[in-house]
C-alpha cells in the first residue's frame, strides 16, 4: 500500500505527451489529483479527460517554461485549485539538434539550458512553499543517461542534464529538514516523439539500440511506474538519488 498516492496533489510539467503524459496518468491511477502543464492546451485538455476518466481531479495550467512569470502563475494556480502540492515532476525538456561543440551557436547552448535547467529552477522556486507546507513532499527531476558519460555532438544536452543531477542533490540537502525529498530519473532511449528521429529507418534504429543490452526501446510506462515509486512513501527514506532506467545502456563496458 505504500505505493499509493491517494490524497496527494501533483503537478507534472511537459504532460501533453510522452513521458510526462505517462507519469500524469500513472499518478492518477495511483490515486493522486494531477495538475498538468505544457504549451499545447488542446493536448493538455485531452490528457485531463483521461485523468478525469480515472476518477481523479485534473487541472490544466498551460505555460511555456521559458516564461518565468507564466510558470509562477501556473504553479500558483495548480496549488490553488488542488489545495496544495505534494508532488512536482520537472519533466518538460528535451533537445532538438546535434552538432559538434566547436560549431555550435551559443544561442543553441543557451536555449538548451533555458529549456532543461532554468525551467526547473523557475518551477522549484515557485513550488517550494507549497511542497514545504505538505510535510511529506517529493520532487522528481527528469535527467538523462546523456548526463552520465560524454555526450558527443549533444554536449549541450548532456551538460544541461548533468546540471539537473547536481541541482537535485543540492535541493535534496536544502529541503530535507522541511520534509521535501528530491530525486532524479535518468531514462535511456524511450519511445516518444523526442526519439522519433532515431526510428526513421532500420539502420538508424539498429545503431541507436546497438549499445542497449536489452535491445529494445524503453516504454513510457517503464519510466512512469518508477516515478510513482519516487513520489510515494515506498521511497520515503530516499533523497538526492539518481534512478537509471535504460535497459542496461550505462553498464555496457
Ligand atoms: N525520450 C527519451 O528517450 C528521453 C531520454 C532521457 C531523458 N528524457 C527526458 O524526459 C523528458 C520528457 O521527454 P519525452 O521523451 O517525453 O519528450 P517529448 O515527447 O518531446 O515531450 C516533451 C514534453 O515537454 C513539453 N515541452 C517542450 N518544450 C516546452 C516548453 N518550452 N514549455 C513547456 N513545455 C514544453 C512538451 O509539450 P508542448 O510541446 O505541448 O509544450 C511535451 O509535453 C525530457 O526532459 C527529456 O529530456 C527523455
């Protein structure tokens, strides 16, 4: 029963599709009311309907994570409608280009950090008072296996996600006495829109999966269910940690 999220109030960013949508639905299945955020309101409304169909309250709080004021307003509105916040998942993020660092425009580097790192700072600062008022709160940040070793041609993305791992550890220490746990999920290759470009043809896909011992794509629910674990009392003594879910990718010699 310690995996239950009955009575918990959650906010998930980047919940219009992919991993964020999967986490929002898994939270609802585990008993939580869920506020969902992203830019695409139409898709968010569809996800909200799916949450409602599971018998839980759903709140759409659309925001672009580049816009600090909009993020603050979305967190405030989520907390107001749900009556507080016990769980926050910083999932919005990603990467849209691949280039050697020597040729990279600095604007690309900066945008990647704004999307993947500053966004988390905006949400964390806005959510902090609500999480601290909960007394039993959990924040989950989405990093990536790209942060573990080098990330050639994606140095911007690897460095941004490595920053998330560091930020998670700092917040875990700063917030432990206030009853807020902070952990990171590190997915490997998961089948979402973000990795669509690796499935354009068989050769590209084979190359992507060549270093994955389990020889397949991870599925969204395989990240969503560990997120339920990190959000719930099942992980009550766990903070500042990184949970790698990658089909064995990072243990390959
Ligand atoms: N898929 C993988 O293999 C993989 C591996 C490691 C880590 N991750 C990480 O896991 C997270 C989710 O990835 P995913 O595969 O589910 O990606 P995805 O399918 O591309 O979904 C990204 C989500 O983030 C939202 N988003 C993007 N830009 C945004 C912005 N400026 N403001 C607000 N929301 C924004 C998108 O919604 P809108 O477009 O509606 O705004 C969408 O809901 C990301 O942080 C990613 O880096 C993914």
